[in-house]
C-alpha cells in the first residue's frame, strides 16, 4: 500500500484518478490507474455527465522507473451526451497517443541532446518510427504557435538534399538564428513558396533586406514576394567565388609549373590555419611571380575591403573591381564581370553591413544533421528534422514540465 501511495504522489494525476495496483513483468513496470468519480465534467461546456462505460484496457509509455520501462495502464471511462458516446480526457495523454505527454517531452529532450533519431530510439528502447512521429508532431506544434511579427531581414540559401541535383531552399531569420521554412528544389517557384507559405502579405511588406547568393531564382522570388525589400549579396559568397577563381588559375598553371603541385589549400585556407609544412611551402613560392600568387593577392585584397565600414567598404570594393578586371587572368576577370552584373546587391550589402554568415552556420548545422542520419529518404522527413533542430520552435507539449 505504501508503494501505491508513493506512486500516486509521484504521478500527481489529480483528485479524479488514483493508482490501484502495480505489477512488474520482466523489464516493464505497469502502473494501473482508475477513475474515481461516477461523473465527468466537460471543461469546455461545464456540463456534468455520468459515466457510461469503460473502454478496454490500454497502456501508455511513461518516464522510466529505475531501470524499468514504465507504463500507465487504464480503462478510460466513456460518457454519453445528447449527441454521442465519447471518451473522457486523461491528464497524461492527448488523443490516441501511445505515450504520456511527459514521456514525449523526454524524447524531445534526448533528441535535442543526441541530434540523432536512431540513437534516441536505442537509448529509450523504442522504435525509430515512434521517435520520428514525435519529432514531426513537435515541429507542427511549434509552427502553430511561432511568432513572426517584427522580422525585417531574411536570408535565403540552398542546400543539397541527396546525391545528384536534388536541392532544398532554406529561408532563415538571421537576427534570431533560426530556419523559418524549407521547400523542395531551388527554383523560383520553390523560393517563392518559402516566402509566401511562411508570411502573410502584411508581414512580407515589412521585410527590408534579403541576404541571398547570386542564384537568379532566389533573387527573383525575393523581389516578387517582398516588394519593399532590397537584395544584399553576402560577402561570404564573394570570397567563395574568388576562391574558385584562384583554384582555376592554379589548376591551369600547375600543368606547366611543378612548384604549384600539392599547393591547393595554401591558396584557399585562412593563412592562420596553415600547417607548418604548408607555411614553409608558401614562403618558398610566394614571391615568385606566378599567376596563382597574383590571383591569390587579388583575392586577399577583396578580403581586406570587407571589414571597412559603410561607404568606405563600397569605395574600396569598386577600386578592387577595377584591379581585378585589369589582371589579365580569365577566371578572375569572369568573377569580376559577374560581380559587376550584381553590383547593386553587393553595394547594398557592404553599406548596410548585412551578412549571410548566420545562414551559412545554419547550413553547416543542417549538414551535421544530414550526416548524422546518413541521409533522409523523403523531403518531408528532412524538412521536419531541419525545423526541429534549427527552427528554435516551442517543441515541448503543454503541461509536460
């Protein structure tokens, strides 16, 4: 009897419910609960209804007791009103859930810690599909109560979904470091859907800046969806394009220059991160007038433009653009011409000092999720995982903690 009283106190299900017995079967503890009243009060209508009958016995997975898997077992009462016979609400579960709200909250907490559905399922001794359903439902619950008012800056980027040309479009809130939406493909239609299915027309009108790479589909979608916004081409992508140009110059020159073989990362890495061998190699060849070294210096000059503030940064960039076009290095000139075509968005970014760095960090976190799961078979599962781990949603079921 003392054990039953103890468990009754721990569960704290309210005065209408009580523990009547406990049984242990191998690694499972079953806590049997009864409804004490002969009537039930509908909290929505205030109507008092007599108990009609009891449903067949069923069990809900609950937080573990010591080393045992623990279950709440009950024959839940049904009542009959003027319309139909229906099952009363229980304080431990919603609808037809196979587990309690406290257990669901615990699964969510373990998921956030492990960032892996398979590991969570193993740790909690449950099925992967059960974990996945909890994850998906937590996302839907979080999206339903998410607040989006007051957002003025957005970032949009794309991410590889699986091998081949399979991409998703990711819309994020750089101010709060959260993913807002994920749509399949990287077409204009996909990007437009990301905007319009996230915000209403009034909210879209309030958007002032959109940080975006130079992918035409994303740019066009942003301007269509957010008529009062300006595009900002992030500094990260400028350096990314110049790194590719430097590597193209290196690959061409390596065909005739032995010294440049095996030096790829010397020209692409931050020099503070070079290994001792790479630093020695760089010192040996940096003053030789190789085309690769010239392209690298042009890229570093671009990097020097970025930390400058406002108009100074924009003026320095325009001067850099002239230098790059006169370099006589085709890959560098090609990048400079592309920058010229997107000059308005680049200048906007330099003056307003907007950054897609948060979007890139989110992109890295999404890659971790993808690698941890060894890929996702369906887009919907990938989307739910992204929003679960990076959406900063209110995931915990109400009343669980």
